[in-house]
C-alpha cells in the first residue's frame, strides 16, 4: 500500500482553505463583487486593502492549486491501483470520477460555483492522456489554461463602452444581455454572452491546470522530494512574473475606474499570471512543509486529507450563515473575512480531531467505499 504524500496533503490543505476566501463572496455579496471588486463590500481603507490583496494572491490561484492537485491525484490513484494489482486501473479511475460527477451534480444543484462536476468531466481526458510526453502535456496545459486570456479581447468586442451587448451580437446571443450581473450589481443573472466567456475560461483553466498537475507530479516536484534550493529557484523564477502580471490587472482597473469598456479584456494579465503564481506557491508551500513544526503542520495536512469533506462543508456553512442566519445583512469585507477565519478554525481543528480517530474523512470514506464496491 502506498504511503500518503505529505506535501500533497499540505498544499491541498492550504488550497481548500484559500478557496473559501473567494467562494464566500458568492454567497454574501452580489456576483459582480467577484470580478468588479468596487461593486460591494468596500467601505474603508482596510476593506479595499483586503480586496486588493485577495485579488493579487488568492483569486483564481487557490482554485488553480486545487486543480493542479486534482490532476496529480488521478495519476496517483492509477499508480496505486496498479500497485494493488487491480485489473484495469483506468476503468476504476473512470468509475471513481463518475461517482464524483454524481456528487458534483448534487452539490451544483445547490450551488452554481461547484467545481467537482467540472473536475469529473475533465478527469476523463486526464485519464486518457496522462502518460503522454511531458512536452505535449506542457503545451496543452499552457494553451488550455490561457484559453480565457486568448478569447478575452474577442468577447470584450461583444460589448459597447457602457457594457451593453452590441446589436450585431444579438443574433448569437438572443437574450440581448450585456455585462449586468457580471460587472454591475443591477442583476443576479448573467447574460448568455458573458456566461459563454466564463464557461469557456473555466473549462480551459480547470483542464489546463489539471494537466500541469500531471506534469509536476511526473517530474517529482509536487511530491516535495526535491531539495530546498530547487524550490527556492522556482519561487524566484515564477512568483515575481505572476505577481507583476496580476498587478497589471489591478492597477489597470483602478486607473480606468473599473470602466465596463475593459471589464473582460482587463482579466487577460491576471489569467496569464495564474501558472507562474501557482508554481511559485508550490515552491513556498513545499519549503514550509519541510520546515514547519509537525505540531502546526498536522492541522493543515489533516485539512488537506479531508479536502472533499471540507469543501462540501464550506458550502453548508455558507448556506447556514450567509444565506440563512445573516441573509438580510450587507457584509463588509472585514466582516466576511471574520466569517472565513471562523470556518478555517473549525476545519483545521475538526480535521485533526477526526483523523485522530478515523483513517479517512466522512465523505472520503464514503467515496472510497463506493469506488471499491466491486473490488
């Protein structure tokens, strides 16, 4: 039986916690606050500082890490199945991800921001091509991850300077909606045009980052087995590039006063920064995993081991507090950050507590039982 790779658990723990920073906004604020941070939650200097820092260090990056780890986990699962002499590891992996498709479908019926459904669909491609040449996988990873950046200027052309859908695009998108909901607070529903952009970008980015995860796993980078000098080098090589690109997005929007004429195209540099920042984060977190006291690291690793359970319970807690108890409250970013830290504390402690008594998290155990039901 393969031993767990602690570096994967550590990075996954940070990623699943970090995801809540952005996902909580979906529940507590207008959807536009995810893309146009000026539309909600910013009441003072501290709010603005938190928003800008989250755009720089968190937005799309935590989901990028999560996608990288999911891609790597597919290869790890197939390798583990082979070591157990299971007859058809790829078929078993397909069955496992079909189960995830069901879980994701149930989760998505409650919350539109679910990623499990998307990952389960992308997993089929990963299972088929994961052992192709690393060069091919790198090329595909870059093209797919940056697909949203490639099409951003084309989609921006569908809208006029006020964010309305141009007349010539109404044949393709008959609902006639512009950037409302996405860039403006005046609607909770997006138009077909901006939904198309968001959907294409999300699929490309998820699959591209999953492929990157396969590459980083096959190069033994994700496992944390390289020396510290190697991880320091990838931090110095990649992180500054990603942060500069993301900063361009933030400064550009600020200088243009979040003008709808750049609503879509301004995301281009931020999207280009995702790969270098995520690689830099892997370097940082791998060094932390090597040097952090086990008394502290065990909380993060436990959270990573129970990432499936923690991801779903984050949604439940958001429903209970943000759309239930405090549904009529207009949250500031400081208040929402307090809620996020409350959930972090819960998940860090309950994950460690649970895994001291059981081998797997509750949803991880259930998924595993169904996966091997015929084995």
